């Protein structure tokens, strides 16, 4: 069992009820292999933490950007609280090493682990909120999440790749990108699409995905990376 009290201390947290921290970091899969040692998984705390996170980030953005409209604020918030963003923060604070997971889940990486990390981060917020209140939860987010907004703005992370590529292509080249499906593979229930993005007749990049829309976003992102926009 990880040393949860030491971990809390590294985050400058002191739980009145230490069981809340353990609950926040317990994945459902762990209970199946370790009956009796821990009795509650983190999904209820995740539900609570998700709501606290949305309110706190909304308030932060509302105060920080007094002249930005609702659409911009909504896009900024989505970039701050998406799975990749929360998983990155969770990993940065060492949460990955503290999770209680089944042996199978502990070996998993990639997108599945990102989802687990993001959910656990939200559960941790729920635990902090229950144990220490809203203000302390906001302070924790200010320390570990809010600073990412500068990168979101600078890198246009709030804008999806297709919109970003189109905007910059029109600005720099005077051309609107268009997309063409290059190939479709696999059965109907498990298709893999490859889509190319073109400026006039020149293919800039291609991308793959389980839908044409996903492949187009992948192609646009690859194009942005290739041309350095």
C-alpha cells in the first residue's frame, strides 16, 4: 500500500479524514482483486470533483479574462479540463504512482491510463473539497492547473486543429484547406480511415482515425506540426 500521508504532505495537503484520499486514488478494478483492504472506489468522488472543477475553472477564467466572450471562455475551459490536460497535471503531481489499480489496469498505458489519471484527479478534487472546503480546492487548482492557461492561449490549444489550420492557411497562403479520404480499412464496426489535407493540389499531411472526422482532425494536426504553424 502506498504511503498516502507522505504523498499528501508533498502536495501540501493535510486531510482531516485520510480515508478520503485513499478513496480518491482507488480505481474500481482494485476492489475486484483486493477485497477487504479497501471498500470504496473513487467514482462518486470523481462525480463531485468534476462539478467543483467546472465551477472553479469557470470562475478563474471569468475573472482573468473580463473582456472575452462566452464562446472564448467556454473553449478555454474545455482545453483546461479535457482528459489530456488533467492527466498531464495528475502525472506531474505524482498521482500515477499512488493509484490503487488491478494488475491488468496497472500495465495499461496510453489513452486508457490518461482517462484513469484524469478521473482520479477529479476524485482528488472531490476529496479536498469534502475535507477542506471550496477555497482550499481553488488554491490547489491555482497551484497545479491554472498556470496552463498561458500555454493554451499561446498554442491555440482552445481551437480544434481543423479550425486552426484553416485560419492560418487562409492568413498565410490565401487558401482554404480541403480534405480527401485516401483509404478505408477494416469491417464496418471497426473502420480505420486515412484522410489527406490539401492546399489546392498539394497534400500537406494525412491522418488516421476511427471516423472521417477524427482522421481529418489528425491530418490537420499533422499538417500544423509539419509546416510549423
